């Protein structure tokens, strides 16, 4: 019985992936190899869009998969669609995935359907502990959709969303995800996004009741004095913090000294820091649209709770209702 398959740095092409998919999905006596597969890692191969289609056929049939890693395979936009659809189809009959690594699957933007299929899958996968969606081209709207899909999770340990053009407009959704996983989240990687100080000021609100973070990466986010001050003022709640990355932002020398005094050796190198205050170029974001959408979410929650009471249920979620 095959439980683990790793195809890493093997120079695999799409034809080879086709052959592998045929072997894994072939049914004999009503079952296939996919039924028992628990870990599938496909990393740094040249399988491209066609290879992604074959991979999709495999994951859509998996019934025991706990870890799926698909990185460095050049899926392009259509390939991302295949992978997202495969995850969505798998989630219809199997929700036990705990580790999802899709870093570098650029093409999951809201201009295409991959983000929709991906979110459908994420909403059903309630046991995720490790999620890597860095450099997926999510952008502001796609990131918002993914964060909303992740918000119901309760056991996330590691979340990586670097290089997705996440802005301060996404900060409130980030707060919800963090608060839902307050006691479990140990690693949060938001490197190379566009949060700015405004986003950081919102983000730290998620840690008002404490933090289990061991590692926080906010490097390359156009953060200046205000964002640094927000982190410094919240430092006491990071009782388990081991590393904080803040390089490639814009802190003055005085702020750098304050950060070093506050975080000590937990603060990683600031070698690429721009000593001009990034806040000098800060444009205040208009959060009215986000506030309205958050209000809509609250209205939906209230409506669900009223319906729950009417039906004699303790708690009802939107996933419980189909209209």
C-alpha cells in the first residue's frame, strides 16, 4: 500500500506525470492507489500546465491525503485552475488534509476561477494546520477571499501568505484568522506585501488577548514609524516569540534602536532597512468598504443565530444551510 509519494527535483515532464497519474488512479476491485495515499509532494519539476491537469486527476480521487505539496512546477494560470479544481473535488469526499503547500502557484488571482475553487476547498478542509500560499498572485481581492475561507479554521499552526500584494484592506480579515487560531498559530509569514503601518496597526489588534507566535515575518511591507510603534506597544503579548523579521521596511535610526531595545536578539537583521520613514509616503487607506463588508458578515452571523434558535440548534453556520 503506497502511503507517501515524493517527486522532487527529478526533471519530471508532463508525459511522465501522465503515466504516474494513470498508475495511481487505475481502479482494481473498486479501489485505486489514491485511496491510501497520505502524502503527495511534487516539487521543482517541469510538468507545467498539462502536468497540473494530470496531478489534479490524482488529488481529486484521494481519500486519505494529509499532506499535499505542489511547488516549483510552473502551472501557469490554467494549471492553477486544474490544481484548485482537484482540491475542490477532493474536498467533496475527503476533508482530512492538514498540510497544504502551493507556494509559487502564480495565477490564483480573482481574474480567473482558481481562487474560487481554492476557497471552496478551504471552507471544507477544517483540519488544516500548515498552509503555504506564498507568491500565488492572490492580490487584494483574492487574499480577502482566501482569508475568509480560512477564518473558520481552529488549529492553524503555520500560515504563509508572502508575496501576494496583501494591503491594509486585508488586515481585518487577517485579524479574524489570527483570532480564530489564537492558541495554535506559531508561524505567520506576511513578507513582501503592502500592509504599511496602517495594516500593522490593525493587525496587532488580533493579539490583544495574547499570542502563541514563535515567528512573525513582516519584512518588506512598507512599514514605518507608526507600524513599529504598534509592534513595540504590543511586544508584551508575544511571550513565546523567538524571531521577528522586519527588514526591507522604512525605519529611522531612532526607531531601529527602539525595536532593538524591545525585541533584543529576537529581532532579525535589518541590513536592508531604508532609514527614511516609510510613513512619509503613507496614504491613508479608506476602510469604509471593508467596514461595510464586515458589517454584512456580522448580519449574516446574526441571521444564522436567529435561525439556529428557531430550529432548536445551538449553533448554525452558513455551511449548514443550502438554499
